[in-house]
C-alpha cells in the first residue's frame, strides 16, 4: 500500500482568500472549499486584481480539514500496520510448520553432522539444533546459511535478534 498523505489536496473547488502572515503582511492564496488547504503559491497583495472581492481565510474550515486528514492518515497507518502484523503472523505460522517437516529435519541433521555436533556459538556444548544465519532463503536455504548450536546459545541468539529488531 502506498501511503500518500491525505493532506495532499486533490480537490478542484478553490476560492481566493486573504491571509495575514506572522509579520502582519497581507497575502492571498487559493483555499480549497472542501478541505480548507491552501493551494498553489501565495499572491502578493499588490498583484491581486481590484475586482476580486476576497474574504478572509477560513481558519475553521482549514482546522476541520486538517483534523479529517489527520484521522484519515492515522487510519491508513494503522491499517498498514495491521496488514504487516497479519503477514508476519502468517509467515511465522508457515515457518513453524516447516520446522516440523522431514525436509527441515534432514537439513538440520546434515548441518549438525557437518559441524561435528559442536555448538558453533560457544564451541563447548553439544549442538542439538540448527540455526538460520539469515532468513533470506528460508524454506529453500542452502546449508551454508545454517549452523549447529546448543539450546542455550540458540535461545540467546534468538533473544538478541529480537531485541535488535525491536530497537
């Protein structure tokens, strides 16, 4: 999903309005009648045709439009986050199922044998598990992306990886 800001006005109904900047100078700008957003560049007072009957900037319309845009933006961000969470949960479900397959068991056994059943994290304990160094090719990983580890080292590595992702 592309997150385009709802503040980017795409409406077509605008009217010229008079604003005053922080220095007290008057200027003119088109204001969207739908969302209150300023559209286009500022027009200096000296460049405004005398025939324009220009009202003051509608601050309330702008504030209401900004509130609606902010609410729409929050909903878009929250929806995107919910979608990512659902995809993440689905991925972990597939991964957990994969770890129960004969294909994974065969790979893990070959990695344990290759590493002589020695934990490659501490080089002290007997390795009992295979650990992914990367998930780039998960479900079809080459064996060089896996190492043999003992349970305590695997749990420590997993904890450190999760902490790094959440930081």
